[in-house]
C-alpha cells in the first residue's frame, strides 16, 4: 500500500537530498510503503512505534474512557441514580447512537477537513462528555454525557488508524494497528484498579464521579501532547462520498459488513452489562466484579498484538473468523452458572478476541483501499455498524429485565458471534497491497 506524504510527524525527519533536489519528506503516488533509504540501498521496513503509540492513545479516550468505563462504574451509578437495566441499556444506545452520528459527520467531511483536525475535535467532544458525566446528578445528565463521549469517538476512530499506519509496510500493518487496541487494553486494566484504589482511599464503595473527572483531565493532557508533538501538513482533498463506491469494489464486502454489524451488537452489549451480570448472576462482590475488567484489559493487550501479527501471516479473514469463534464461546460461558474461575477465563478470552476485531477490520479495509479514502470507506461500513450498536444495549437490557437474569443476553451475543464467524470464514485472503490512488466513484 502506498504511503501518504509525510503529513503527520512526531519528530521532524532529517532532510536528505535526492536527484530532483527535493527532501525525502515528499513521497510520490505509487511509492512503496517503506521508509526512504539513501540512494543505492534497499528501503527498510522501519515502523516508528513511538508515533504509532502516541496516536493510538487517542483510542483510549473514545473506547475506554468514553465507552468501556460505563460497564465498570454502572453498578455504582445505578445504585446512586436508581437506574433500571432498561435505562442502563439506553445509556449504551445513546453512546453508540451518537458515535454513529459522529461517523456520519466524519464520513462526509473527511475530504474537506484534515484528519488531524478531526482527531483533535473528537478528543475535545469526548472530553466534554466525560466532564458532564463526572458532574451529573441525574440520569438525563448521564445520558447527555455518554452521548457526547460517543459523538467524539467517531472523529477519533475513523482517523487514528490511518494516521498511525501512515508509512507502515503492508506486511507489518496488522501488528501496527493492533497497537491501537493494545493501548486500549492497557487503559482498561488501569481503570478498574484505579477505581478500586480511589474507593479504598475514600472508604466509599459507591464512588464513581471522580473517576470520570480524572479521565477528562487525562484526555486534556493527551490533547495537549498531540498538539505539541504531532505537526500536520495539509493533505490532498478527497471526495468523501466515494467511500461507498470504494467499499463495493472490495471482494466479500457484504460478508465483511455483516460480521462488522454483528460485532457492533456484541461490543455494545457484552461489557455494558458485565458488571451487573457478575454481581447478580455469578455472586461476585462489587470489588471483584470491578477488577474483572482489568483481566479483560490484560487479555485485550495480548490478543490485539497476537491477532494482528497472526493476520499478517494467515490473512485477515481467517484471523477474523478465529476471533469470532472465541467471542461466541466466551459469551456462551457467561450465559451459564459456571464457576467463578471459568467466568474470569471467559472474560479474558472475550477481551483478547473482541479488542482485536476493530483493528482487524481497519486493516482489512486498509489492505484494499488507498490511504486517502480509508476514513470514507471505514465510515461507510460504520453506517451499517451504527444501528446494530444502538439496538444491542437496548435489546440486551430489555432481555435482562424480562427474564430476570443475563443468560438470554449472553446467549444472543454468542449466536450472533457464531453467525459472524461463518460470514468471514468464507472470505478469501488478499496478498497484494492496495493502490495509492483513490478509486473514483
């Protein structure tokens, strides 16, 4: 896959003259996705991991602070604000519905607004949402805050992968983009541990507002770091509406979209009710249920990196099918009255598998389209993703209230994961790199 011009840099690269008299910071369409090398030497496949990790941390704001933290803190929030499971489901639906709205905005403005501007705008919006939740005294305020956090997520997720993977060789792209979800996993380990520690210091097992406010402060710090260390040059404008045209040219796009839609339902439901399920169905204490999320985060770090590298070896479809099979098995275990140790193992497996799927999907798209159309194409796929992510939490909460447990909720997730596994297992592997020029539509 071709690389963009050096649009996003963390540290300015030294200028090396070439026969044309231009600095090597300028690349041409069709240039291989490798780092420039002095004349007469073969290009290297050096990945600038510092740059990748710095940009990847923005995903922590959208997916951990703005989304996964709800599952960690919602038992305490529900007790304090008297939230029913149906209303808890509505929180998840508000978050994902707003995320979908953010995706629509980004998809149709990506050709006119710089990706780095969209990324920072997403962080600002999510940070405001975190602050609103942290000062909320009513269910309505929490809904507004979670919606703002979700809205900003669209600007973050549709731009962070392409910024982080700029200049990364196709043969190492899966590993590089796996870093995005690995950093989310690391943050997910820290949130439950920090929550438990703060509650212990305050001698208050129901504490939850300060956690959101601390996350808002950390988001501001990250925004400042990105603004100082990441410098952006102007990029070429692209017609964002071309995303659907480019998507429809991908072999197996219908199956890829179907699996992505299935994942939307799973991802928006599993963690949202995990804390409640652990306490209500599996007799975990509040502290134990909170710390289980750290185990999920630990699994996600290993899974994101391992499955990213595996996809570089055996292909994206085969790896995506493996991931979906693991999600189905883990969800089925949560639906049973299995021993506590087995429940924890299932949560770890789910974390390892589910956190890798978004980056695998992004890498799949990156394999087939040019850098300049990536946000539009992934945004087009998310047009299908959005409704399922809204329906998932609402349906899962309704099932829990109707049945009095979370067994039906997790059995439904397992069935959808198994169906998605079948979809992606029939897709063929692509071994060639994507063209540099954006497809016309």
